[in-house]
């Protein structure tokens, strides 16, 4: 099923993101964790690509397994930076052979070893280049893209950021998923601005449950996210107690999601980080809102 079909439903729904294993040795553990999350029957699941595309085959293996065993619609992430056009075409072919209909088109991080290369010779420089390639290669693919409610770390300002985002949507992105944020007002303000700019595709807010104090620094580094004072207070109070921090982090994420639903957002994506217990507890906290059984 295409994600655009899932997003047409007007009742609250929840989806989860997982990541593939880095090695053969960890495949079984990751497969088990992702299956437990799929067993919660979320509206869909996305599977990340791995740094530099090194785990791209695992991405498809995990996505196909989720779809086959549990019938959960899946999104395969695909990055293009430093890849050749032929490599990307091969990966698009593999995605379709795996029966995956949905792709999240991303630029990806530039490998450290290639930071100082002459990038003028690269086939792809931005996600919009990949979106165009996907559209040209297979018009039946459902293509999503990423967006930043605050600002992309490499953008000069938000106005420029939104201009590039519209270019990506005009090239063929059919839905957008946001980077993590911890203040819902930032998302509401962003949504207003992009609608004013003529971006009308569905925008799915991405929520990251911070369940350990050591995740905070990494979250800021990855997304540049603003940390509200009430979130900082939570980390200061409970960060040294792993069990308490996990409970508080799940409660904070749940509160964000409830606020989003209350303000007319019908779909939320959770960066569940291959943690079935976190995904299950968040879903259980929302069971009556989502109108599901905790034993589903």
C-alpha cells in the first residue's frame, strides 16, 4: 500500500521507524526487534538506509520481512550522496523487486573520506536530484522526503530552506516527514509557513522519545533541535536514573503526540530506534485515542 493512501484516513494513527543491522552478526537481533514493533500493527513502518548506504541490502531485507509477515506498509529509505547514477538505478530496481512501493528520498551524509572531493563530478548533490531520478525511473513509486521544522543545518535561513523544500515537492515528493523536534509550536509555525509557500502535500511530524540522558547530545547534533526548558528540566531531574528517565521520556513524547492529535494532526511518526518496549508503551498510552486494543 502506498503511504499516500494511508494518509488519507482522517482518524489518528501512529507509525514507527526502525534501522537495519550494521553487520551480519546483528541481523537476527534487529530482525526480532523490528518484528515485535511490526506486531503492534502500526499504520506503516520506515526502515533507514545506514550511513553511506553500507547497510542498504539490510534495509530491503527488513522492510520486505515486515511487509510479508505482518502486512504493514513499509518505506525504504534511499540516499544518493556520492553514489553513481548506475548504483542508484540498481537500488531502485532492487526496491521494486522486493515489492516495496514507498521510498523516502534523502541526500544522506557525506562520508568523511569524501568531504574534500571535487563534488562537481558527482551525479547527485541534493535530495531533489534523487526525487527526479525516482520519478523518471518508476512513476508508480510513492516518494517521500524529509523536512526540518526549525532549519536545515546547511541552510542560510528558513526562507531559503522552504524554497528548496518546495523545489523537492514540485519534483515529485508526495509527502514529507519532519526531523525530530521537542517543541510542537515550532512544528505548527513551520506548517503555516510552508502552506503559505504553496507546499500542500501531507506533512508527518516525527517524534523522538528520549529515553536516556546520553541521547540528548546526539539528538541535538543530528537535528540542531531546540530543547525547551521543560524538557531540559526533565533531563536534569531524571537523567541519572535510567528507569526514571525512560519513563519520563516516553511520557514527554506521548504528551507531544496527544497535543498534535488535539490540534488536528492525524498522523504521527515515532523514531522508535528498534526499541519494541518503547513503541509498545507509547502505543498503549494512546490506545483509546487510536481506538486499538493494547493486545493487538
